[in-house]
């Protein structure tokens, strides 16, 4: 227990120290939200990866989908690396950096408002982001607290409160730069941690070959007379597996807290290096998490009060028998993954609410002169006020998420499915197509907002007749034909406006 407590205290002290170190760079809006748009490839790549993979993946997804699909769940991690990291950086990285800097966009809702010349889109997108980032944040709290409960025997309620306070402190102090620097430190811990834990778990099962053989001997849930499904290439349910891969991989391209990383990177050469770093990070961390979860059936499941398997307790049950030093490493691993994701979520939510709802400044297009220019001193005061409001909203957002986390309505995976489905279902298609296609119309963006949020909410209100994971995947993919068809049938934007926006790619 001394080792676990000692390492955790050092870790938390470093996180707070980074917040104090970077606080001077967080006095302006650009500094607080984007790190001055001067964050290098290593910090950006690790910030992308650590925001992507949290306790939701390590505890919730690895446990639930490892149990359902066995070793084939490793395909989810491979999909996350290839689609969610490599393709995301290739497709979005350069064009997002250039266009958002050209139109002076600081948030995704701001992008929608300026790119499609409709402030209503900006307001609606900010509300969608704020509302649906909350269940994801609650899922992260829940996941990290399960591990702390296992490692320290601290009640779940105390864990979520402690984590929320500590995350709030360093984000409020240092903004995005503190988050990015801490993400780099946390990412290194995650890389070493996941490799060490996998080796320890396999060793406890007699090695890789023995563990796979044990898994192959287990009967299928669908047909108890058939063995080997959990050790096969595509598992017992390939279509269900595909839905999870789509949701968790494609979703990153439509999530505000992920896409925002491209706003802040220094230049195009940094994007190329960041692509490689981010992809390798995802292969090791995501691939490792799901590979580890695939062996969950070799351990006795925890049965919840309702008589069903407590999926969120599968991974903690696998790890509880490890030596204390490794348990301490696991706690730091999940703490690292979760605090980085929490920091990204609360910063995204607070900046969106502040810049796109409370202080909704109308910007001129590139090349135009803004009306009503104000004194530099007044402008500086307004900037400081915006940063103060963002810090207050960070506390507000954390408090709401904390209330949900103290009484979570469903499994972690379902919380994430609802959040990602609504956000990426609404934002993915119009954002991606808006970077490439001049023909996207304002009406088509509205249609996609209604499609993504509407499908997710209606499915939830009907008691989830479609699994939230599959519903989220349908919402994301369906957004593309929605934007395309509606754009063909509705009024085009002013060609002069669109041409000015696309000048950044010349």
C-alpha cells in the first residue's frame, strides 16, 4: 500500500506542478484553449492518443468487448490505430490546421458558424457538444474509480470526487498547454504500463500459448456445444465487432476534443511527424488494452445485483491478483489515461460554451475588415474575462459529470456509445466534407445535426431497441449520405464566400 500511495502522490504532484509551470501561458484565450497554436508534434500526438484512450477503453470497453468477442476484440485496437489515428491525421490534420487558422476558428462550433455562415449552427453545435460530452465524462470517472477501488480499497464515491478536483486544478491553472504537457508524461506511463500488465497477466496464465489454449477450450454463449470462438480470428459475432470498430475508430474524426488537437499544432511538418507518433501510440495502447481484455473469460466474472455480469469489473478482477508494484503501475496507467481525457473534455466543453454561447463574437471573413474595432486595452480585458468564465465553467461541467458518475445509469460502454453516437453522428460528416467539398450547404449541416442527435436520443427514449454502440455507428455513417443528398437539393452558399474560405489551400 505504501508503494501505491507513494507513486500516486508523486504522479499527482507532477500534474499540479505542470499546471503551475504553464499558468502564465494561459492568460489569453488562444493560450488557454489552443496553447498559442504552437504545440509541437510529440505533445500533440500524445495529447491526441491520451485523450482518445481512457479508463472507458481500459476498463469498460476492454472488459465488455473482450468478454463478448475474445481475442478478436484486438481488431478494435487495430481499427483505432489505422482509422482513428492514422487516417484521422492524414484526412483531417493538414486541412483542419490550415482552414481553422485561416478563418480564425478556435472551436468546432466556431468552425461550423464561420465556414457555413450561420451563427445558429454555432450555437446549436455548442449546446450539442456541452450536453453529450457529459455522459462520456461520467463514464471516464466511473472507469477510473473502479480501478482505484480495487487498488486502494477506497470507496467509489471518494475516488470520483478526488479525481474531479485534481483534474480541475491543473486544467484551470494551465489550460491546454498544461494538458498537453501532462498528456505527454501520462502517455509514457501508459505505454510502459500496458506492456508490463499484459506480460504479467499472460505469465499468470502460463504464457501466451497456454492462455490461448484455455480460451479456445471455452464454449460459445450462443451454442454451448461449440468451442474455440473466443480464440478465433473474428470471434463469435463478427458484425457486432464491426459496429464497435466503426464507433470507436471513425468517431474520433467528429469529436470536438479530438479534432481540436489539430487546431493547435505548430505547422505542416509537425503534422507528418505527429501522424507517425500517434499511430504507433494507438497500436500499443489500444491494441494492448483489447488484447488484454480478450483473456477476461479466464477469470471468474463479477455478478451485479441484477444477476448480470458486471462488465466494468472484469478488468479489475483480472488485475487484483497481480503483485502490489504492478497494481500501482496499473493505477497510474488508468489514472494517466483518464485524467488526460477528462482534461480534454472539460477544456473543450468550457471553451465551447464561453466562446460560442456567452461571447459569440461575429468574425469577418479572411480579407475583410471587422466593424467596430475596439481599444487594445479593452480587448485585453475582454480576453481575460473570457478565460475567467472558461475556468468557472470547467468547475460547473465537472460538477455535473460528477453527479452522473456517482449514480451512473448504465455500463461505461453504453455511456460512451450515447455520447460518441450523438456527437460524431452530428459533426463528423459536415466537418470532414466541409474541409474538402465546396458544395456542402448550410441546410445539409442542420440536417446532419438533427440526424445524429435525433437518432441517438430517440433510440435512448425507446429503451435502446438498437444497441447504443451500433446506433452510434449507424449515426456516423448515415451522416455522409444525409449531407450529400441535402446539399444536392438545397440552396448553395455564396461562391465568393466559399472561395475566400478555401483560399487557405492554394
